[in-house]
């Protein structure tokens, strides 16, 4: 009977179902998109330089002094080699130095990279848009950020003088040749960084084989906590000469985590509003239905239907509508999201905020059980309460009065 | 005692005070300028040992220094051998660094002036802007104390409005015989940041001069840079060509 009742006023029913469907589609899509964009953001950000995880000397993160080093990186390499979830790792060393071309001088963060391993960890090689990436046997060659190259007025093949302070406090100086120019889209990175081969770095800065960071990339974002725990355990057993610690991407890039949290909160507020609007529209439909059908209910009660039964019928009606809406919404939502998951959404017009995290091209929403279910479930939850109110209201109807109503 | 005597005594006292108490601002300026000139001399040639001390680490360098007037300086590292021949030329407010290994002269850009000089607790600014204290600050005597039987003036130096300086205030202690005892640096919130103290005052280069200078961060006891004069000679003048870029490039011994 409830089923028949639904289709007695098809227009009203279709409208309600549509509202629910629309809300569900929107929720499924938006949530998938948000989660997808977070993963994109994290993965692109970590692949610019930080990696998913880093092993550093204690205090190095707070104070990037050249003296806070990992003295024997080989020992850590052995540990990392034995963690199956690790996809790749590399060593890096960093120092702040004066870099000067013929007539300009800037303060720059110079990073020593292992040209072969770096490729597996970061996107640096793909970012080189002029000249070439460093090769394994390069010495005294350098990759320079695009804005830095512009500021220094140098191009491929030009010489740069590097002046800094070595690990032992001595003066570090060398001349390097620009081999390539890279552009990450992150101004800060392109303006104040330079990469040289790790061997050249260690030689120039008297590093004595030491490095500053072991950068680790996991097979997937979900593996990171596991790798971190294993690394921590192994490091505590290792006698490395200096206390070391493991940092994950959230600690390495607190700005990124905060941006994600903020976006999620503002997203949740929006979804909350959406659900409330839908709930009210459903409440409205149900109330109208009851007013319209007061007479009918009166008759039904007069012929002996108990108020409890009526409430049940009404609830079944509303839940049936909601379920239709939600199922349609989920299916449609999955279809739309899946389309974009494969084809991506073009963000090349890219806002400043996105390019800050290195996202310049397409964004891909990512379907997951959570993103599919959480939105529609909330809709179901709230519409149930919205339907409950009118359904309970009819319990108070008096058959005679009800039949007299228009 | 009659009322009149009291009045006349008070009057006399006031008069005496007025005579004794000098005009503070002018006098403070004079004390600072004289002290600075006494410190720098007309020109000087010296050898300084620079000790950089850290909690777990220490390093010594020997530096040869030429100075002229209030503005020009030339420094060379004589030891350790690894750093031999690295030079710094300071002229006016500009600084250049020379490295023999790459045989290049690099001008220190304005953005790097607050960086440490040769890894010490002295910043490039401390060197380049040494005469800024005379030009950009207003000086006031805020008190006196005694040191080895001599009066020491405590002077507070506040930057003039719009002066291009990094410090919010400096507090100087200058002895009456023009010897600079300490210089304390304060930030804009007037919190003390670092302090330079002079020690072991003795005859050096023909006059009384502190042999040891120590620059220390106020909140870190175990981190300082100490300069010890191994030799010091004051000269009536030094030639112009000494303070040029081409002179910086020449290796000296």
C-alpha cells in the first residue's frame, strides 16, 4: 500500500527523489574529488623534494646547520633496503651558500643529490625544462631553479661561483657549470635552490661522507605509518654516532596538512548545509502530503486502521523514496566520478593555491568506499528524522475531525 | 642654621651640580666618537686569532687585518692552511669576499649582510656597519661605574628615526681613558641579543688596548667567538691601493 501511495502523486514523488538523488550525487562526487585531490596534492608535493619520509639528525629540522649530519648513511641504506613497502630512497645534503654569476650574487640553498637515485624519488628530472639532468659521473655541474637563473642572468653552460661554509667550519668554495634549469611552479623553490651532484657537494663542503637527509618514498600513502614505525625501531638499535629521527610528510610539510584540514572543514560545512537543505525539502514534502491526505487518513482510521500502522505506512513511504533517491544518487555519482577519475578535471588555469602545492595540470577524483557511502548515509540519516516528525504527527489525528478537513 | 644659609647652600649646590653635570647628549657623542677612534686608530695592522666556540666543537683561525679610519678594512685568513688566503674587503658599507681556490671576488649582497661572517658570531653587518654606531645613533649617558679605578660611562644608543640599522638599541660601556669595554646589542623589542666584551687590557701597539674581545649570544653561554690580538701596530696612515678589489685578489702573507 505504501508503494502504491508513493505513485499517487508522481510529480511530488519525483521531485523529492530528485532532490535526494542530487544531494547524493553531489556528496559522492565532492567527497571523492576532495580525497582524490588530497592524494594528488600530497603525492605531487612530496615528489618535489621532501619525500614521504625522511631520516635526519636530531635538531636538523629546526636548525638547518650543516653540522647536524647523518655520519654513516650506508647503515641507514641497509635498513631501508630491507623494508618491503619502500618504493625508493635517496640521500641528500644541503647547505646555504652564496652563489654568484659574473655580476650578481644570491643566497641559495644548495642541495647535493645522487643523480641516479634522485630520479626514483622526486620529479626533479621531469622539471628540468632547459639543458639536461645531472648524470652519474658529473662533477661540478649544477641544476639551477628557473627564477634563480633569471636573477643571476645565467643560461646553460655558464659558470657559477659557490661560496659557503663547510662541515668543519672551513670555507667551502667551488666553481660549477650550469647544466640544466628546472621549473617546479613553486616560486620559492625555483628562486632559491640549486642542485649539484652529491659527490661534489661532499667534497666541497668537507662532508666526509656524511649526508643530511635520507629521503624515502613508500609504495602508497597508506604504507607510510608502517614504514615509519619500522624505521624508528631499526634506528633506535643502530649506533649511528648521532641521534637520528624519522619524520613523515605531515611533519615535513605542516603547511600541506593544515591546508588539507582547512579544506576538509570548509567542505564539511558545505555538506552539512546541503544535507540540511535536502532534509527540509523532504520535511516539507511529507508535511504537505499529510495535510493533503488528512481526509484519507481520517477515513482509514475510521475503518479501523490504528495510528501506529499509519505511521508505519508513512515511514515506509518516505524511506522508500529516500532509498530510491540514494541508490540512484550513488550510481549516478559513481558514474560521474568514475568518468572524471579516468579523464581528470583540467585545472591548468590553476589557481595560485594549487601551484603552491605543485599541482599544475589535471586533478583526479578518487572513488573509495568511504567517499561513496558517507554522504548518502548522512542524507538517509537526516531524512529519516525529517520523515519521522510528520509520521508521528498523524498519531494525534482524530478520525472525525480529519474527515471534516478539506 | 638660619634659613638664609640653607637657601644659599642649596643655591651653591645647584650651581656646583650644574657645573659638574655636563650636557649629557653632546658629551655622550664625544665619548662614543673618541672611543671609536681610539679603538680603530688612524690606521692599524694587526694579527688576530679568532676562536669560534660551540658546545661540542671549536675552531681557530688566524686573521691578518688592516684597518684605516672608521670605514675601511681588509682581512685575510692566514691559518689554518685549508682556508689560507681567503679575504674580505670592507669599504664604506660594502663588502667583498675573495676565495683563492676559485680565484674569484664576490660582492656580499644586501640580503646576506645579516649572515654570519666566516661562521663566527659576527655578522657581515657587524663588520660592514661598524661605523653606523657613530652615524645612525643618538647617545645618552645613563650611568657610570668604575673599572680598575677608572670611571666607566654607560651609554645607551638609540637609532635615529629612519636610520638603516638592524638593532633597536645598543648599550656601550666606555672607560674614561676611551677604552671600549663592552657593546650590547638589543632587538626592536629592546631584548638583549648579543654582547661583545673586551678583556685583558694591556699595552698593545703603543697604547692601552684590550687584547681579547668576545662576542656572545646573550642566551647561550657556550657559544661565542673570541678575538685575541697576537700583534697590533697603529700607523698614521695606509695607502689607498691597499683597500681596492685588485689588492683583495693579490695573495698576501
